[in-house]
């Protein structure tokens, strides 16, 4: 459903679960009780993670850093997936 709305160029947003004040982050570096813009949806093709569904999101504050699976430094990001 989310991918369908993305393909229709609808405006999409997401929010993190309530886990405290929005000045706190959870164990993965995601701000608690915070809103995010959904920029794009992806389904990975090829490789060990083919079929993985992903969202590219933007943190309007930009001050927290996600640090779990598929974070910027994660080894799952092969050059093919980056391209």
C-alpha cells in the first residue's frame, strides 16, 4: 500500500513509537515520538537481500543518526545496492 502511494507521488509521512520525549532516542538512534518524511520506497533486487522492502526517510531535525541494520555504515550496503 505504501509503495502504491509512493508511485502515485502522494505525500507520505511516518512516525516513531512513543518511547519517551522527542529529545531522546531509542537503542537504534531513532528519535522517540518523532515524525519523518518518507522520500521513497524500494524493494531490493538481486543478491542476498533480494526482496527486502525499504523506506528512504528524512529526519527534519537531522540531528539523530540511525545505527542498526541498513544504517549508513552497515556492511549490507554492497556497491550494487548503493548504485
